């Protein structure tokens, strides 16, 4: 147990320089954004003097080095600045929009795991059969699909041609009221409120964007599951287990699958990073009011506080997730803590 | 003397035969890779000769024939300004391929140099480089690319730089690992003892060993770079309209898909997918040739 907690502490310590690097990069990136925020705040009628005054109050006249320390100080106090477009604190904006993105991402990941992991296991246990070929075709096609194009194709087929899906505009059709805010996840909030009609409405809006993202993440998960299962099935302990007369089921799920799960969990971290990036595109296609579409709107008008907040939030989210995955890895790996 | 002159061309010819024979053997064994090479040739043909061969000017508008469905006149239909979608899709090949090839070449060169240095000399250089790469990898890569393009300015060159930056870690890590395992190997020490400088041993004797896995990475990366560039222009970064480019064409076509004009977005999207598919198939095929054990 001691080795395990030492390892977890070591892993947490490793994340610290990365977080510092992330803060430096996001600071530099947004200071390089074109456009002068002081001039923007001052408005079109401002003269030189008032722009200079605003620049001073924003701290933009200080040397870059000093600005960075102000920035870090603000960050520690949880201050991300004010968005120029919405006029609200960036933290509030991000907080309001994050649940929409997370709901989409998590549903998509669950969906793709539910399809990809069984598919990978089937392909690995029956190499050379149609399941295996289907898996290979899906994998190569999946990594070649631009998410924004898949989304548009799905809209055309299921909204325009088949009329099955609701119009791809946001999280909920305008005929429904959004459920009372508890978690910000409409599916959970509606279920908590017992409002199943709204729940169904939210689900209908969610299906197409979640499928788009799931198709995109299917490939790496299925591929990794298949490879990990193949290598687990060909290892000595499986032969021993078979020779000892254990049932196929026990060998497959009790031994092979549990061992194959480790690399799959690691891949999930990478997949999550791709999904966060792809989120931006999918949210634009489906007018999904998440943080991705917020960032795109902010980029267009060089709203530097908002972009900075977004980049930082994404990177920190990702660092935190990888940390959790590595810790989970240490917890489920039976080899750690035995010696 | 006569014997030598007779035998020299003989051996060279046989050597050529075996190399060619090997390639033919590998390709015959794997028709999918052959298909990928054929598709690559097609896309390269489009990039080189496309602009000269297309039936219409990709920028010429024709209000009288706007939003026409695909027909014999306009194979892929016309867009909302009456421009020929087929011509635009074909002409865009050059720009999209240029962006991805330039970006991948840049990250290949920079990644190779950084990775070689870190792998060969190790120590604090290695540690610093690794921390920097970790930091880049800590960002969702598409988000970082968005940030870079936004910060540097909205141009095609900056799309290339952004795509190059997010790809550098993959190359640097690969080269570092390959160089690191060989830096004390027998042939490297022999080359060193023969009086070669460190730099020469690294560049001429050690680095070339990492080229086969790098080629696989390049091919897989090209597809990814195209997707990335198209994604950036889809959200309005980089390439500006009316330039024909697949991502921006899909973005423009998206506005018409809900009213049923599917050809505006579907054809450029399909073309984009086909190009990425080609590079992915090629990468998988090359991987089978280079390292058959990694087949998944």
C-alpha cells in the first residue's frame, strides 16, 4: 500500500511542471493575439489619453514579465478576467457552458466504449473472420472521417431526409423549458425533476452530436482493445489458465480482458484529448452551446480573456483527467503494490 | 579483366532486380497498399495538373446557374454563387496537400533535430526537451492549434506552423527513442573510434536507422495534418473565402444542407475523407512492410 501511495504522490508531483508550462503557454498565446483590448474597452469614441488610462488600469503598460506575475496572481484568486463580448466574468461563462460540453463528450465516450470494446474483443477472439474485417474497415474509415463532415452528413440523413432528428440547434428544442439547474447536465437534471418529456427532448438533441463524436473515437478504442486482447491472449498466463482447465469464459473475461483493460484505459486519456478538440468542431456544426463554440465566437473577435480561459480550462481539464487515469491505472494494476 | 567487366554489370543488374522484386512482392502481397499508392498518384496528379484541367474557373461566379444539382454540365453541382463545385474541389487539392506536406516536413525536420540531440547527448538537454514536449502534449492538440493560429494571425503559413508545432512531439519522441537505444551500440562506437566527430556519427550512422518508423509516422501524420488544417478553416481560421479549400467549402455548404442542397458540402467532404483515407492506408501498408509485428 505504501508503494502505491508513493507512486500516486510521485505522479501528482510530475503534473506540476506541466501545469506551469500550460499557464506560461496560454499567457504567451493570448498576449500575442492581434487587436488591442484597451482600445476595445475604451470604445470607438475614445481618444489617446483615455486608451492609455484604460491600458494602465488593465496593467497592459507593464513589461510582459510583470504582466505574467499579475496574471498568475489573478489565476490563484480564480480570476480569469472579463469577456469583452458577453461582459461577464470568463469563469462564469465557462462554468455555465462547461456542463453542455461535458455532457456531450461523456455520452459520446460511453457510446463509443459500449461499441468499440466488445467489437475489439470479438475481433481479437475471432481473427480473420468477418467481425475482424468489419473492425478493421471501421477503424480505418473512422480515423479518416472529419468530424465536422460526419456531423453534417448525419444532419442531412436524419434531419432532412428521414425527419427523425430534431433541428440541429442547441441542447433543447424551444418548445421545452430547460430543466431546473442542479448539475447542468440536462439528462440528469430532467430526470431529477421527474420531467421525462424534457428528458426525451434533450436526449433527441443529444443523439446526433454524440454519435458524431462517438464515430470519431470508435477507431482508436477498438484498435487498442483488439491489439491488447491479442497480446493478452497469446501470453503465457493464458496458456497456463487454459491448461489448468478453466472455462473459456473465465479465461477470456477473468484473465485476458482484465489485463487488456490497462492499455485501453491509457488510450482513453488520449482519446479524451482528441474528443475535446473535436468538440469545438461538433459544437459549431450542431450549434451546441458548450465551451467550444464559446471559444470560436471569442476567437473571431479576439476576445483574449475568453480565449485564454478556454485554452487554459481545456488544458487543465486534460491534465487532471490524465492524472486520474494514471492513478486509476495504479489502482487496478494488480502488479503494483504486491512487492 | 574481361571477367570483371563481365561480372560487374551482372551483379548490379541482379541487385536492381531483387530490390524491384522485393517491392513488387510486397505490393502483390498487399493489394490494399497498391490501391493506396494509386490513390496517392491520383491526388498528386490533381495537385499538379488539376488547376490546368478543370472545366471551369473555380472563382468564376454565375448567378444564373446558382445552386444547381449535379448534372453533366456540373458534375458536382454549383454553389450558391454559381461556382462549379467539381472545379473547386479539384483545385483545392493543391492547397490542402501543400499545407499538410509543408507542416509534416517542418515537424519532421525540427522533431528529428531535437530528438537526435536529446537522444544522443541526454542529460539536462533531454530533461528540458521532455518537459517542453509534455507541455505541448498537455493541450488538446486541436485547441492548441486554434490558439496558435489565432495568436500568429489568420494566414495559410500560420496554419502550417500551428500544424507543425502540434506534430513535433511525435517525431521528437520517436527519434529520441531510436537514437537513444543505438548511441552505445557497436557500430556507433566503431564509427567514433574511426575518428568521426559526434555530429557525424549521429547524422550519418545513427539517425538513418530511425528513418523507417519515421516514414510510417509521416504517412499517418499527413492524413491527420489535412484533417487538422481543414478543421481550422472550417471554424474560420486560416484560409479565407473565396479560396477553394475543402474545410471552408464544407463550412459554406453546411448552411445549405438543412434545405436539401447536399452537394455543396458532401463532395468536398468526401474528397477530404478520401485523401485522409489514402494516407492512412499508406501508413498502415508501410508499417506492415517496415514492422509486420505492429500490425493491429
